[in-house]
């Protein structure tokens, strides 16, 4: 199978993720969309690694996973504490930082 | 002997310090201390003079260096004194007349509870004036110059409870300040030109500098002289300065301080000799002031202000003579000394008259005083004869020489200056005769003073009469002594001397001087001697009314500087409000407005930030791709 197809898939996943971040309000869904974008990137990295025949992309993919895991921890903690204090998981409600 | 020079200054300076810091416990004895220390200074001066006479003409100059004042690399200012023939002449005049006026003040200020302070200021003045004439560099001279300005300010405003005196003091201080700026600029110019401001090097190398620079220095020195010596256009303070006690008017505003400008110009002779344009301006200033002061003197009814106009006019003579170059320097100084005698004497006489007349100064309310104050009448009369140039008296010799020197300048200028000095001599005779007739002759026009007390004219105490008599002796004999004892040879090593070539003979000049004097006296006699003097001043001609207002000097200053300054300030405020504030406020408003708009982007919605990030990333990628394609 042509590896380029994986790239199309990665692009499709990334787009879905990006659109989800932009249009969804539920913080959990937005978070999942972010994860989707990260994984789309991972897929693209691995694909390129395969296409070019070196391991750099795969190593980067592992780094991405570590960073994503750390980010999930912090992000979920923030979401939970926001939910606790405001009883809402909508990102539009958490707009107190504006002037 | 050289080390005695510092004592000249130290004695009165000590007096000033003790009297001003000593407090009330010195109230009883302070005036004696002040007078004694002035006399010590005079005695030292006489001793130095005797020593100087014993030496040859060329090595008479003495020097004393006390310490280095501002020791900076390339800028050496020393506290050092130089006593040459010119300084010696001044020192004798200052300490001599100064001591006499100290003695006079003991009687004159007897009833003033602040007499101790008065003597402290007088001593301060004497010290500063001696510093001025003894300094061996321009910077130290400037120090003394400011010192006499300070003393003059303090003494004009001595009766500061009178608003007029306080205002007059401030006016004198401010006008003098304009002149002082001239002196400081001149010193700076000297430093940049010659790299030093000591008299010796500056004057010796004056010829090496360009004429433009020398002219600039000369004009700045002249500005300084105009301020201190009340010459046009900085003359307006002298008339008001008569608000001070009369001994002050005699010492500071007639005999010594106001002549500092003449000293400055004569001291800087080498600079002026090499800058003919500056010299010409000096003579013009002198000639204008000579007539200006004389005309003002003719119209004033206040005896002290009439004498102040006369002082201005006589200093105009000296400045004119100093502007003539080596032909005139010696005679400027000679007239300065004789003027110091007779004008101090006249002022002391005026003070004596005021003392007997309940401090009335309006001559229209005097009249017939010669019988009541015979000594004052005789001493004042001798001073009067001296100033109008009565043959044989001191003013005759000195003024005659200046008129001769003015003619000797040569060319059209010589004729014009000669004519002006002759005209000045006639007007001098006129206004002095007027003062004499209105004060001592005619009918009694006495009026009770503000408290309703009628005046009881009486002769003043001895402490006042003795100085007046001694000054009268000086007024009578001074000129002849100078004329026949070789004053010219005495000063020549310092100032240089040149006989010049007068287009008319000396005898003709003398005859003309005497003739115009007789005309002036005669005119005044016709106007004030034969007709009774009205108590209320008649309205007078346009010129008289202008002269009563000091020839509109204050109105001119008001129109040009006060009104002009107000308008300048207003326009500057307008520019500040519209332009400067406009730019500043406009910048602030536009930044504020812009940030108000930009603020809207920060709406707090995560999703809109995500859109901005996406958009930004897209732009970055597009730009990268575009760059690569290019």
C-alpha cells in the first residue's frame, strides 16, 4: 500500500481535530480533538520515517506521546477544577481572563 | 610691604563679620569699630602709598599671592592681589572717602536702631570694593564686583520697611545682573582666547588676538560697565537707588562703586586699544549718558535724584574719556577721583540739609537755608563750584582735560564729542546752580512734614560736619594737586598716555569751558534766582515732563521688557498648550484609542484564540512556502 495514503489519513484526522477544537464548546471534547491532532501528527511522523527510511520520525513520535501524556494530566486537572468551581465544562464559560 | 596688601581688605572684612555676626551686644560700640577698621585700611593704604612713591616709576607695582583658589589642570584661579598705581589711586579714594563717610554716618544714623548693621554693610562694601580694585585677575575682580553689588543691594534696601526702598534695591540688583552677565561672558571669552584671565598675561597678549574677538570682549566689558556705572541703556536703577540712606548714596552711588565700570575699562586698556570699534561704542555710550543724566538732573525736584542724574552725567564724562584711548585714560581716572571728592561732599551736604529739614527731599520746599546751615552751605557751595568747573577748583582741571581730549580724538568724531562735552558742561552748570538756588537761596518755602511738625533747620553735629569740610577741601584742592604733581606721569606706566593733537588750542578749550559754564549759571539764575520758585512744580514743557520721568526710561523698559516679556510668555504658553501638549496628548489619545480597538481581540474565548493560532500558523506556512517558491 502506498504510504502516501497514511499521510492523507493524517491530514484528515488533523483537520477533524482542528475543526473540533474550533467549533466544540465542551472542554472534554475539545481536549479529545487536541489529542486527535497530536495523533495525526504522530501518524505523519511515522509515515515520513517509513518513507525516508530513517528512525527520526519514530523517535519524535515517542516524544509526542510523552508530552501528550503529561498534557493530559495537567489539562484534565484544569478541566476538573474548572468544572468543580463553575459547574460547567463549556470553554466559553471560562472567559474571565478577558479585560 | 607687599604683604600688607591683604590687610587693606582684611580689616573691613573683619569689621563686617564681627558687626553682622556680633549681635545686639555691639549696638553701643559697633559704629566705632566699623569706623576704626575703615581707618586702619586707610592708614595701611597711606603707608603703601608712601612706600610706592619711594620706588622708581616702573617697579612700583606690588603683588601678593595668598593661595590657589580653584586649582584645576589648565584653569588656575588664585587669590592674588596686584597693587599698581591705578589700584593705589582707587584704594586711597575708597578708603579715604570711605572712612570719612563712616565718620559722617555715626552722626547721620544716630537715631537708627539698626546702626550696627548699617556699619557692617558699609564695611562689607569697602572690603568688596577693595577686592575689586586689588584683584590681579578678572575672576577675582568679578568676585569683588558681585560683592559690591550685594552691598549696594543691602544698603539701598536698608530701610526695607519702606516698599519704595525694597523695590529700588531689587531694581538695582536686577539691572546690575544684566551687566554682570556681560562681565562673565567677557571672562569666558578671555579664557577661550588667551587660556587665562590674569591681568598680566591677558593684557600682554591682547594684541595677538583677532580684532573680532577683542571687540566682542570689549563690548561685553562695556555692558558690565554700563550696568555697574549706570550708563545708558542700563541707567534706570541709579535714580531709585537714592532710596538708600544718604551716606550710602555718597559712598556707593557717587564716589566709588558706580565708578567701577570706569576702572574696568581703564584696567582693560590694552584690549580696548586694539579694538577701535569697541572704543567707539564706549565713547558713544559715554556721550549719550552724559547728556541723558544732565537733562534728568535739570528736571528733578528731589535733591538726591538731581544729584544722581548729575552722577550719571559725570560718569558719562569718565566713560567717554576712557573710550578715547591713551589720550583719555588718565583724565578719566583724574575726573573719577575729583568727582569722588566733590560728589561725595555734595551728597553729604544734601544729607545734612535733609537731616535739618525732617528728611524732606523736595527742593521746592527748601529755600533760604544758607543762614541756618552756614557750614553745610559753604561746603556744599565749594562742591558746587568744583563740579561746574569753576576755574581753579578740582572739577575745572579734570573736566577741562576731558573736553580737550575729546577734541583731540580728531576728525568729525572729535568735533562731535567735544561739542557734546561742552554742552554737558553748560547743562551741568545749569542744574547745579538750580539745586544751589532752590536749596540755599530765595525765600523760605518750608512745609510741615507728614506729622504736622514744621521744620527747624539747624546745623548738623560735628561728626557730620568734619567729613563735609574735609571733602570740601579735597574738592577745592584736588584738581590743582593732580595737575601740578604729575598725576599723568604717575599713571602712565599702567594706562599709557598720549597727548593727541587737538585741532584747537588748550587755551581756547579752557575759555570755551568757562564761557559755557557762565552761560549755564546765568540761565539758571534767570529762571530760579530772580523769580520766586513755586512750591508746586509747574506743568513744564514736554521735555521737562519727560525728564521728570527720567526721560521715560522706565516706560521704555516697561514697554520693551515687561510688556514684551509678558507677550512672549503668553505666546510661549499658547505654543505649549496647543503644539507641545497637542503632540503629547494626541499621542496618548491615539495609543489609547488603538489599544481600545485591539482590546476587543482579547475576548476571553478559548476558541477565538485557537482561530488566531490557526490563522497565524497558516500565514506562517504560507509565507514559508512562498519564500521557498521564490
